[in-house]
C-alpha cells in the first residue's frame, strides 16, 4: 500500500471553488479499483490550507490515477486557485496492512 499526503494552499477567494473541484475529483477517484481512501481535509485554523489523504493499493495505482480524466480536469481547474505549488509526500503503511481495514 502507498499513502500520498498532498498539502494545498489556495487563495482566500478560491476556497469554495477549490472544495467543489476537489469533491468532484474525489467522486471519480473513489470509484477507481486501486484507491482505498481519498479524504479531503481543511485546516480548522487556516481555511485556505487543505490536506488530501489518498491510500492506494500500489504505486501502479497512483500512476493510473494521474491518467484519469477526473484527475486531469481537477489539476487544470485548481492550478490557478493555488497560492503556492502543492506539496506531495509518499508514505509507507505500517498498520493497518489489511485492505479490509481501510
């Protein structure tokens, strides 16, 4: 399993548009066979800061996700909303290792 954590900072006036675009991307993403989780989190103290928490069955699934139409549409739509480049980090799952627990 592979976990990706993506931090996104958006312009103050773009928060609602970013949320809407990201929710649409999530709707398409959770239907992909290689995705176990796709969560959208907004910082409570800094509402322009978001964290996307994505869990994939494999590195191959992460690459397949980036080829989907919904991801490409999201990426294009939110690029101008971001006040800084998004930052992604990959994590290795320690526990739970059973996919049924996700």
